[in-house]
C-alpha cells in the first residue's frame, strides 16, 4: 500500500507598505522587486497600510489616488492576486479591532521607546497624536492576524518586529498558544539606495529635494535628468572607495540592475568620465523600470479591474483574519455573536 505523502505547508510571509507617496527606486530595489519571488516559496500576504498613513495628516483625495496607484504598482512588479492575498488595510476591519485589544496588552514604556515615534514626534510636533504613539499595536495586529511565520524586514526595521514578538509572547503567556510568534526575514538587498542629491542619506519618499529621489512612475527623461545631475566627486575615477559616497551609490544601483560586480564596473568605465557612467546608470534604471511602468499604466487604465482585485483581496484577508480574531475574543472573554 503506497504511503500517503502529505504536502508540507508553506510558511506564511507578510509585508505591508504605506501609500504615503509613490514608491522610490530604493523601495523597489530594497524590497518590492524581491516580493514576487516570495510567492513561490511562501504563502504570501501583501497589504497597503493606509490606516498607518493617517498618523500624519493626509490630503484625502491624494491618499485615495496614491492607494490606487500603489495597488497597481504592486501588481505591476509581479504580485499576483490569484497567488497571494493582496489587500488594502482599511478594507479589513479586523485590523482595527485586534489593534484595540492588543493596545491593552502593550506597555506604555515599550511604546515610548520606539524610534519611529520619537522621530515623527520631532518632525510633526504640532500633531503628536495617540495613533502615532500606539501604531505598534496596529502593526502587531497586521502581522498576528494572519499567523505570519516570517516578516521580511531590513536590518534597520528589526525593532518594529521585536515589539510584535513581545506582544505575541505576552498574550500567549496569559492565554496559551494563540499567536504564531513571527521571525524576521532579513532581506539581502542588492543595493542600499542613497539620495542622488545627498548620498550620505537614504533615498526617501519624503525628501524635500526632488532631484535626490527616483520614483517608480518617473518618465524616462526625468530619470535620466536626475542621474545626470547626481552628486559625485572631483576625482573622476569610477571606483568603490571610502569618501566617494556619490560614486559608491551609483555603482551599487548599477550593480543591482545589471548584476555586474564592482570590479566589472570599474573595468567597464576605466578611463571614462563620470558623464558616461551616470548616463549608463540612468539608462540601466530606465530599462529595469520599463516593463513595470508599462504594466502599471495598463492597470491604471482599468480601475474596474483594480477594484475587482482589491475586493477579492479584502474577502480573502477577512476570511483568514476573522479566524484569529474569533480565537482572541473567546480567550479574552468576549461573547461571540
């Protein structure tokens, strides 16, 4: 009699991104480009964290537009709503409901130590609201609702996941094995992308200098102009070395989109000027983003299709998250309907 072979359950991965602006080249190379490959190795959940966005005042119409654009961009980078759960956070009320419960299992001292709260409190001193302070509880709810095994994070984001683990372990310690305690999946990014205008700082969606940031929806001529104007140095030698932040950044980007090593890049541009190199980097980025932008533009022309897919994603997300929420509410002592 043949033995029954059980298919091993894939681990579940969860990633969320805020729709506070169009994603940058840094967001793409650092995380988004690799997400499509997660769909083969993990049971994947991807979400647009629009609830997190309103800890800072948003223009309502702009937020709606950016949320729609981001959903289209995620699909354009290769996320498949038929392979993954791809949803908009505010469409799934279970997030807010679990976040309130977890607020009551999160300590004041834990929240006050969060780096993001300190940073945003300084940046937005006129609006230090309760949501900004308690956002880690909502973030924990995002992750724990789906019983995520792993959460892809950069090294500088580990603090965000650690408080989620602390909350989950505290709750489990009181009520038993309710939540999966997630592990960090440290992403090995091909490039840490820095600002083209100030290569000592990371490329940022909120950079006040538009010349420093390449957005995924930038037209090719705009991308080329930004790279041609990138800050370099006076040495005129394409090589990776200390003190050459601008060239180091351009080499990292060029390596990420072409797959070439730094040694190969140095050989390719030996004896050539920075103008040639900056042009080559810009052209490589344009070529990398061309298929993404083509698919994005196609999706944006069919809003009905986008709505169909995010409705499908919300239905799937609610089905999964409600199971966890019911378990939590029963453990806490609420009467279920």
